[in-house]
């Protein structure tokens, strides 16, 4: 069990650094009642040189801004100042490798009008590998990802995560580690909190943007594929195609790169240790730690 804060924890709220136990919010807010809020999930690492670095800080805070814009939450914050605040939160809490959670939320308002102002919170805590280190036993969820015509699905909005909670909980109740969600058309979409890649005949495939949250880790994996000469294609594919994959992995800031053992009880043909996913798992780790990575040629 992780505890997210204690009596010494300091957080950042609207320009101030406060004790988590003393910071207050309003119980009449639109965010609490309607899920009308936006958040980010970011990781800080201690690099090979011993420096604390927030990985892709700019990309995450830019997405925070975009997420707000997409659902009309005013974003009057300066992202450079927020990045400095995130570093300060790490420092004040003596955190090195940590998970950072910015949250933009709205003040009291019980109407369904768009917010006219917003608050920002940045907190951080130590968080190990979100989906563990073991290969995942994944279950195809009975829940689909939301219809992009019903929601701004590319916005990392709080309300959207009820869908993720339902899917993840269903998988766990059925004895699996994690869920896989299809989109409303029946194509493979993503996990409750991660994007997916599969390997077949020396090439990787991943769903294109449109019905998924286009993750920052996904973008990093694509970048690494280009650098390492791993062929990659973004395309729509069905569950039947995924079942024929040689290996599969999830990736996300919290989960990093994590391989699958099986889908609905059926394992994949390639041992994880020999998969392209494993190469990318190591390359990703090297990237976040600012360590050089050379791909071993088999
Ligand atoms: N899809 C969903 C639904 C997510 O919640 C996340 C986690 N933010 C991801 C994908 C992966 O995104 P990222 O790599 O930016 O963390």
C-alpha cells in the first residue's frame, strides 16, 4: 500500500507551497461534482549523472494546457513557472524518483456553464512501477473507450477516468492484471491508463490517434523505434489480429514499458526476453535515465 502524503508533505496550490494536511478545497466545485477537471501524470528520475530530471516536463504541461482548452477550462498559468514549481515540490519533499500529479480544477459552481477560472494543484509521491514488473495477464474489457463524438477523448480529463476505473476493476475482479479496451467501432484502442504496441514479423503496430489518448510515452517509443531502426506502423487493427501477435506491450508514464504474458488466457508466441518490446523497455529506461543505449544485434 502506498501512502500519498503525510503530515510533512508539501504541495503547490495556486502559487503557494502548503502542507498537504492544511491545504483546503471547496466541496461545491464543478470538478468534484461533475468530473470537470484535467490532470497530468509525470515522472521524475535520478539520471545516471545523479541529477533529478522531470522526464518530458514541457510535453506534459503542454498537454495539460491543451486538455484544458479542449474542454474550455481557462488556463492562465505559465508552464515554465509550473515546471519550476514541480521541481520545487520534489525538493521540498526530498523526492528523487517520483510521480508528479498536476491537477487543474474549477471553483464553486453547480451550473453546467464552462468555468471562468481554474485552480492548479501540483503534488508528488513515490510510486513504483504502476502495473508491477511482471508480465501482464490482460483481459478484453466489456467496456469500450468513449465515443470521441461524446467527449474530447484527447483531453486528459478527470471524468473520463471513470471509464478506466470500470475497465480496470472488471479485469481485476476476473483475476487478470489489467484490461484492454476496444473503441466503439471494435478496433483495439488502449488500456485504462496506457497505450499499446504489438509485434509481428519484425515490425511493431500501434493504433493511430483518434480514439485513444495519444500518450507521451507512446511518442517516446515511436521516437526510439526510429532511432533504433525498428519498423513501425500506426494502423487500426482488430482483436483477432492482436491475438495473432508475437508479443504485446503497454506503455505509459506510470507503467513505463511493460510486456504482456497473455490476452484472455492465451499467451503470445515470442518469449518477452526476445521481443522488440524488451529492447524498447531497455531503451526507454536508458532514455529516462539519460544513459546511452546500444541495441544488441542478435
Ligand atoms: N492512455 C490512457 C487512457 C492514459 O490514461 C495514459 C496515461 N496518461 C496513457 C494512455 C499513456 O499516456 P502517457 O504516456 O502520456 O502517460
